[in-house]
C-alpha cells in the first residue's frame, strides 16, 4: 500500500469515527440547517423493507407506522419494491440477511464496518441516491435482529412516542413537520449482554389487572410487556410465576417471545425453562409424588426437566440451572454440595441431549440467591461457561462481587437486583422505594467488578416502577454514561420525554425526592412509632416534608395540559399524594395514642383524622384503578399497604388502631408550662370563665390567625362596675422577674365615640391594670389594619416560681382576644407568635 493510499485510509477511518454520533436528538420540527424531510405538508412518508424480513422486525415496523400516524396523522406505507419517488423514505433492514442493507454496504453507501460482527447495534443515517429516482433517504440498519428493532424504536422515541405510551398513558404530541438532522447516529453496543426485568410478587395487583384486561398472563399480556422492553432496549425477561407457567398457560407465549426477540429465562429457583407451577401440574397430571428432592426422586425430576428443554429448544433463552427448595425455599439442612454439583451436571446432560448441541453452547445461569451463595462460599462450583448470577439482599444492597485479585470466572457474572420484595421484616410491593442514586451506586459498583453478563431487576407489578425501570435498563446499556453528578440530568430528560420541557425540572425534582423519602422507611414499614413525636419535632417535620412535596405536585397537576393529567397522576402525583396521606395518617395515630394515654379529649380529633386519611387512601386507589384513563387500570393499586401484622400481607388494608376519650374520663389539663423562656396561650384554652346575667363569653372558631378568638355577647351590652366578666389562665412559671405580657387582639376600632375599648389584666391578687388599647392610635392605625392584629403589652412582676393565675376582664364589648404571649426571657420574634405551650397538671397526670 502506497503512502497516498495509507493517508486516504487514515482519513476514511478518522472521518467514519468522527461522523458517528451517539443517538443524540436527530429529529427536529424546524427546517433549519442541513436536514432531510420526513414529514412536510402533503408529502407522504413511506418505508422500504426487503422481502423475507424477520417477523419481529416487521412487527416493530408496524408499530412505527402507528407511531408516525399518532404524531403526524398519516400512516406511512410499507413497500418491498424499490420506489422511484422523491417523497420521504426510510429504509429498514439488517446486515447479513441478503437485504437492501447488504446492497447499500456493497455500494459503499453504508459503512459495513460499523455493523459487521457487532451485537445489537443500530445505525441511523441519511444516504444519497439509494435507488434510481430517489435522491435521499434515511436508513435504519441493524447488526442483527434486535439491533434493527432498537433502531426502529429509537426513531419512534425521537419523533415523540414515549416507551411508556401504553403502560403509563403518556400522550403523543401532534406535529405537522418532521426533519432528520443529517448525520450517522448510533448508541453503540450494549455493555451488559442480557438486560431485563422479572415480573414477580404480582398478586393481587398486576394479576387482577391482567385477568380483567387480557384474561390472565397470556400472550396478549406479554405482547405489551415485550414491546415495552424492546422500546427500552432490553432483551431478557423472567415471567410472572405466582401460580403461573409462562409456556404452559398460553402456548402462543413462547413463540411470541421468539418472534419479538425477547430472550426468556426463569427465576432463580425455577430450573430448566420450567416454572414452579409447571412442576405441580406435571406431578398431578402424571399422578406422581410431590417430592422435590433429587436424592429421592431423580428419575421423575430428570424427566420433568427434560420436558422443559424439549418444549423451549427452538427458542432463545438462558437456562437456569441448579436447585432450590420447592416454593422458593432453601434446601433441607445439611444439603450435600456434591449432590448439588451433580444436579447441575445431570441438567447439562439433558440440555445437550435434547438440543443436540454441546451444553456450553446453550446460555445458562446459576443464581447465588440467599442460601445458594452459602453453597458457593463453601466451595460449590459450576462449569466455566455458566454465568454466576450474584444477588442483592432483596433491598437493593449487593451481597457479593467477584474478587478482582483472583482469576475471574470465564462464564462471567450477573446481578439480580430488587425494586420489589416479598419477605421479612415486611413486604415492599406497593410503590417505588428505589432512588436512582442508590441504584446507580450499587450497579456501578457491580459493573466495576466485572458484572456485565446479566442485569435483571425484580419489578413486582411493573407499575408503578416505571421511572426506576427506565433508569436501570438505560444504565444496563451503557453504565459509563452515568456518574454521581449527572443523575438529575437523566431525571430531567425523562420528565421532559413524558411531559414536555415546561415543568421538566420541577417534575424531576419530585421524581428525585419522593423515592428518597420512601427510602427513609418503606411505606409498609412505616407506622405510628417510626418517628419521634417528642424529639426534635421529628415526626411533624417528615409529615411536612411530604405534604410540601404533595403541594408542589398538585400545583403542576393543575397547570399541565389536560391530556397529560392521567400520565402525571400515575407517574408523579399518586405516589407522592398517597404516601403523604399515609404519613399524615400515622402521625395522627401517634398523636391519638399519646393524647389518649393522657386522657386528653383532643385525642378524638386525631382519631377522626386517622379515619379520614384511611378513607382518602381508598379514594386515591379508586381513582387510579377506576377513573383515570377511562378505568384502564382496574386492580393495579390493590396491593395492601396499611395494617401489616407480620412480614406478609393480607387481602386488604386495615384501619390503624385508634382510641377515643369520653367526657367522663378526660383529664383536662389547664395549667400552661413555661418552657424555653416563654408562655404562649390560645385564648380559647382558659382554665376558668366568668359570665354575668347580661353578658357571656363565646369562642369564635377559626377566628384570626391561629386557632380562634373569644369575645363577649351580646355585643351591645356594656358591663357595669360590679359585673366581673373575665377569663382566667393558670400558668406554671419556672422563672421570676418582670415580664412582658402581650395580648393579641382583633384590630377593632374605637367605634364608641372614640372612647376606646378597655380591659383589665392582673396576676393573682395584684391590682389590675386598666388598658385602653385603641383610644388613641398615635399613627398605628395603618399598621394594625395591615397586620389584622393589635398587640397590647403590659408589664408584670412574678416574684415566686410556681403556679399563678392570669385574669383578663373586659370593660367594653367588641374586644376579641386571640392569643397571649408572655416573655420570660426567651420569646423570639415571629409573625404568628410562638406555638402554644404545653398544658400540664400539677398532679402529674
């Protein structure tokens, strides 16, 4: 090769490398810059696909047609004959399938090196003159079947169809024009080979919904799940298994997974492509003993396992090997490791016999879940080609990783992670409790320890784990994309993809915060004893945290366009509002318990609050199940979350225990205790009142700025000199000295011929001070009116610590007292005045 040729080669390689872009935004609605028209006025878009294209790719193309119709209002036609029109054209195909893609590579219009020998890779680019009469076209080319499918769905996402359009009712925005920004785009190859989800613990919510919607966990149900996975660039799945058998429940499910390009597996305790339910059906059908013990029932188990491989031999899968106890339980005590190793050996013999291939040619995985990790630690080993699947502790904390100082297992490593869990100390099934910060940290830790063969996450009912599922699968494709500083950036982009850019940052903050709160304590673990009522105002603080979050969520809900409200309710508002309601309920229960133990009748108000919150939980559940999206999600929020008595859940929520205090048994606490240098008293909490024949006191509920106000009636009656119309307050002082006593009064004006309104105030037996608080305003009228309050202050001397009586006597009608503040040295400025002091009784009750 001469020097000129070398320079040309270097230029070509450099140009190819530099021109290939990550799948950054390549669709725009503005005809600006160097673009190719996809949709403009009446120009019809069409797809070209070679004859003999794989059925799974054709299915994805059909979905792309529908997606373009949703966005533009027009459904593109699909041709297998070369067009000669200048109308917009997208060419779709896979390298190495004798398709149009291979022809374009031969003609040097596509760089085949970008795809040849690659795994699940796509490129999307514009090319000149693909056919005679066609000036320019867009090409979606895949290195293999899934690569092509991922490219199709990448275009779908970029024109504005969310992967969650079905599963979260994310609407599709209409667009009159669409343009492709010229270039070559790709997301490269996935870093993790098998990336997927495990639908598990799916009763009663998902199972109830699936039965009502599709008749059960059948191929119609899985078609929707598989499509979602492919739109999220996943390729692997463990199916629902509570009383279900994926292949047996619907004979169309296995072929469907194969057609669509989903690699099937089975859970950590279900070997040989068989479900636990398959076993129970098998022994019943064949009238065999239910002995899930290889040392006692080898022949039956071998035949059973053989049936699983025979049934699935033509479909792409990862075979789970090994054995746990029946029903996801540990094996019996003292299980022989050599026996377990022999089980794997015999299972591999079956795999080879049925498939007529060497066992190492069929992907296999051994899950080190719970006690199986102990077997591994004690020396149990499997053949080199079998993937070792490490696991978390069911709560998102990785248990074990490879020792990088020692030779690595040749078959590679995987990680089984949990967003959902059934088990002690309590289930975690209802709502998302997984902040992506924790998911990133633990999965990045795993990836940095060479865990890159399998990433699978237990997602429970799938809903409402939409956001962390998106993150987990995107990270599985490219872990290096994420770092500790750009996680919020991902959240904001995800929010924009679902709801548009206007509120994306605010919504991202909500999505970022509520799982953080749920990780403080899971909703199922939360109860009235979790947080402290007494120390640091902790319980009230966390309740306020969630209430403020819910308020922010509602503000956005009220502002977003109507078509986004159903999706917003599912993805943002419900998890926040329902959890906030839960916090309020348990706080009310804690207050009820405390006050009831003190025989304080205020406990009753909190008991009623518990009932209201409990009822509201049902109202929110009903809205999710039966009202949004036209009642589409029936049963999906049926999961129990209130009233756990042990780790497992019951069939329905249980009202928390509450107590009521009768008037006969209540102990009225009338003495206010000085604390932190002040005493604050709401006016209605007097220890004694005195009426006369002509005048009486009444409390006006919700009057003023805090709790209420008290005043005398009738309002046209004036007390004479001998009428003692007063209220008294018992106060327990720990300080002595001269103190300011501030009466917070309604800003009533001197309506009585400018004479002013007068009251008397005194402690114990001291001579009362007569105060005219509004006879002359001295320039204060505007301030009083604007603040809707008059502060009237007197000075009093307390010479001895202990209980004292403050008396407030009116000399005119129209005086409304709201609050009393006594500064003993520590009262701090505040607009509403310090919170009310504790009431105690001197006998200690």
